[in-house]
């Protein structure tokens, strides 16, 4: 594992133009769309999604945010998700819908309405049916409403239940959902829609320190990837090889995983998916900076050290290589950070979108050279 201390802001180069792109084969590609992150970056969400849908990839993951869709007791307002589904379908994309209920992708990753939480969830505790029966009942009711709303859409190819379901919620909170709580949600989705697969995702530790921390906090019931192996039709791996630990002035400390130390658990996941099912996806492939702030910085003419544009390709290549080397297949790869690419483009930097475009066109280019 590499602990790297460097200036967070680095010169923008054209290395992304020259990195070889691994052949995709049967792996399908997609993105996640985060309207709240788009807003935080000063982008208009509808325009941002329309711009991203213009690229030729297979699917997009959208989130049903509970507190936005149930703003008051007894109210169900799906308009915030309806427009996303509508424009994505118009663009011919297939959809994965993250149901939540409590946790969903996109900061702050916790979207329970306040009227279902008279008191904050207790830190350091498991949130279970025994401890919070009313919360589970409300979560099941919300999940049912979302499935009922969108299950007749042929574009919907999978449901995601919770987000990194039984892991702690970032660094802000130490409570966790009990595995049985999540399994109740999974069972409800399967009862309502037995034909579509269910995705459960989890964060893949890329270093010994992160793995040790995750083990300590989840050792009583296992982490989210373990739950996905047990209960999901699709295992979603959240893959972030480089992230900031902290910053002081212009200097930032990063955990930057080299090629090999993370290769103990990942090969097992790949091989298990190839021989036993379920399918394996990279549900989040790092394609934007992960710095010591919530919204990635956007320095003019420079890039952030945790994910310059060439890393969009490098991270993708690492996963495709691992699939090939383990004799398995990677069913899908979803890039994380597409809104950031538009922010960069708005400032005159096309490099992130250019790197993405190179990946989309790589197989055609290689076929042409052959």
C-alpha cells in the first residue's frame, strides 16, 4: 500500500490521450447520475443528464431518494425521479433504480424523511427490526411504492436495494443497518417483482488500513460485499483505488493502491461470479477525484491528484485486466463522477469526457486497426 503525500492540485497533461484502453468484450458500460451533486457543482440537473445521455453507453443508474419523494407524511411525489426516467428512456438507455430506502448513492447517502425519525439513529448500534420496527415498516412501504411506480417500464433492468447496505455511513455516522433489515427489503422487492435481478453493492477495501477498519466495524455480521454474495443476484463492487485521508494547505495525504495488494478479495469475487453466479458489476468505478472535501475541486488548468483524467482509463483497465486474468467476466462497469466531467467541460477542459469517449470507442478503434 502506498501512502502518498503530494500537492493536491497537479498540472493537467494529455496522458489520457495515450493510455492504452483494455478491450471491453462483453462488458456493458454505464454511469450513475446524481442530481444533488450536479446542483452542488452549479449545474442544472436536467441539462446535465440530457448532455450525459448523448453518449453511446448501455445504461444509467438513478436513485429514488426517499425524503424527496415523501416530503410529508402520507405524500408520495415521484416527480423528481419521473423526469430522469423519462429523459433516459427517450435516449434509449436501460435503467437501474436504486430504491434505498434509507441509504442511496450520492452524498449525503442517507435520505430517510425526518417524519420517520423522531430521534437520530443511535451511533455505534445496529438498526434492526427489533430496535426500529416503525422505520422498517415505512421503508418497506416506500420500496413497494417505487417498485409499483416503475416496474411496468421495460427500460428498468434491475433494482438496487440500499447502498453499501450494512457498512457504516461514511465518517459522519457509526450506526449500521442490520443484515436482517436489508434482507426484509430484498424479500419485499422480490415478492413484488420476482423477474428483475437485485443489485447489492459494497465498498472494496483497497488497502490493509481500510480493510482493517472495515473489518473492525462490520465483524459482527460481515460487510456489504459479504451480504451481496449471500443475498443478491448482482454483486456491485465500488472501486476507488485512490482517496485523500486529509489535507493541510496545498498538501494532501492519499492512500493510493498499487496493482497488487487489493488482489486477494477481488479475484475471489470474480471467480465466484464466473462459476456460481451471481453476476459481478463494478457499480462504481472511480472517475472523479476523491479529495478531502465533499465536492471535488475544479482548479482551472489543473487536476486533482486522486483522479486525473488518465485515471478514468487506468481504473477501468485494472478491472478489465483482473477479469481476464482470473478467467472470469465482468458483466458491467458503471463510471462514477459523470457530473464532474461536465463541470470540467464547463471550464474548458474536455479531458475527462475525452477519456470516457476513448473507452466507449476503443473496441471499434481496435477492430479498425486489426
